[in-house]
C-alpha cells in the first residue's frame, strides 16, 4: 500500500549549526492515527511545520498523496489541514466567516452546506454568528479544527490540540478525532498527554533531539517493551528483603510490608512460581498479590531518558 505521507531522511539545520531534525524517515498510511510524543524541543513542531511548508527543509524528501511538497507544493498543501498550537484568530470576526474564508484561501468553491456540516460536527453551529472573542478557549480550539477541515484535507495535523483545555473537553476532542478517522482522514497528533496517545492512536512515534527513536503500533509497543510487576503483600512489616529471596532482585515496597518483583512478559519463564515457592519456604504469610502492567508513559520516559545527550563543555549537569 502506498503511504499517503512519505518522509525520507528529512533534515533541518539552522545557521548557528543547531540540528532540529536529524534524518527523520517515516511512512504514514491513509486513515490511521499517529501520535507523536516527545518533550519540549524534541522537534515535533519543526517536523509538522516543515511538512506543511511553514519551515524550509535543509535536505530530504516529503510527499503527500504522491505530491512532492517542494516541486508540487500547491497540490501537496491542498491535501493538508493544520491545527497549530497557538490560537491565532481574528477576535472580531464571526465563526461562520472565519471558517468559510479559510476554504477560500485554498481556492475551493463556496460550499455553505459543507461548512454547516463541519460546524455541526464540532458543536459550533449554535455559535456560528458569535465573534471569536466571545468564545471560550475550548471553543476557539474547535474553530481551529473547523478552519483546518474547511478545504477537505485528507491529512490533518493536530499540534497539541488539547493543550490548556479541561479534561471533559479533551475527551470531546478524542471523540472528534475518532469521527474524522471514520471519515477516512489521516491524523498526525503531537501531544504531551500520554493518555491521549493511549486512548486514540493506532501507532505511536517517539521523537527526541530531532531523532525519531521508534514508530510502532501502540499495542505491540506496550507488549514488546512493557514490563510487568507483581507486588506480594504481607501481614507484617519486613524491614528488608530476606536474604533467602535476594536472587529474585526484589524491591521492598514503600510501606515495608510488600515485595515488588519485575519480570518480562515476553520471556519464556517469568519466575513467578519459583518466587512464590521461595516466599513460602521463607515462612512468610501472604496477605495479597497484585500485578501492574507498564504503561505507555513508563515506556516513553524510559526511551527519552536513555537518549539524553552528553553535556556540552561548560554546561551544568
């Protein structure tokens, strides 16, 4: 299957020598949701800005729907919708006009029925005659999405779309994304909220210091890299890990009344049976046993911390 978005060895460097993107390569297929995770300054916004033509690449190749973003930029750009981080809207303009004008910027013919459909889908229809300054922050975010959808793009970039909105509205946004996916729109989402990626993404990419560390299906990533913990709780405080159990690499729980065992879910043997037998041999009385699966957040933090760059000369630790 030909990807709808293809990125090959994309690089972006600035005059001072700083490399914002270091050879990013990625294929995204039609109708999928990709969540791009990374800390501040990782290169997420630079990547989106380059694909959308806001920033000029240093080298590499990007095509959208088979159209090169440099040599066939009009056709490529017409397939892209962008919802930026910043809410930059004309405060005294009405919602209806704001969205309709955006469609005209792409040379699309007037289509009031489509604009109405978009506004209704985003719960903005009753606000169509309101000025932007009258809207709440969450509603302004919805207007940004409506603007991005007005010219019927097939690829939609959402750059931190739920930043600064409350939990309830964030979940509404997830529902909107799910509906767009059902309509066949390909969505690339950057976010700081790990639960956002876990809730709606098909694949997860992790970027840090301009390098794409991995891109993998969400469930496969958690299964492959995730670890599981079993917490064995006792009726009496232990004070320390018994010497007879030292070979299991256990940690003492914060309350002093439990032992925590970490194991690989993909290993041929987990070692749990041997652990529980040794616990019984030590004469310890179990009160409860609980398990915990590593989350996407655990995996993300581990990846990013493992790839921290060395300090430059004179730089503080």
